[in-house]
């Protein structure tokens, strides 16, 4: 599942890169170490696919791994933080785009600017 998720993420990042590949196009959003975040997303996706492939190759050599004993409360906290982030992202998107399609380069919150 991790490889499928990384492939899909890489495809989406590649699409975003292809949208801004024309000469003179400055890209969309901020740059980090000279590369835009969608470029970093593609690089990270490729690295994750490679890392999972290495782990799968090593695990087939019958290497014994010890299981991690993680506190169940930590799983609960991480789950609630994840749900909080999803809810905050949903609220931000609704405020920014309203009930319709988002602008190509949103610079204001549509519902707050009225």
C-alpha cells in the first residue's frame, strides 16, 4: 500500500510540475532550497519507493526484526491530532474557496472578504 500511495503521490506531483514547466514560468508557491514543494514531493515519493523496495528485499532474507512496543495512548493522540489537522484544512478550504471551485492562485479568503 505504501508503494501504491507513493506512486499516486508522485503522479500528482509530476502533473503539478508539468503545469509549470514552460520557460519563464516561475512556478506556483514558495521555493525551498531552490525547488518548489511539488518537486520535493516527487523526490520524496521516489525515495520512499526505493526505501520500501530495500526493506522488502532485506526482509525476504529472513532477517529477524523485533517489534516495537508503542503505548496505545500515543496512537490515540496521533489520531486526534490527525483529525484536527483534517478539520482545520477543511475549514480553511471552505473559507478560501466557498462552495465552488478554488481560484487558480487564491490570495484572499472568499468567504471572509465579503
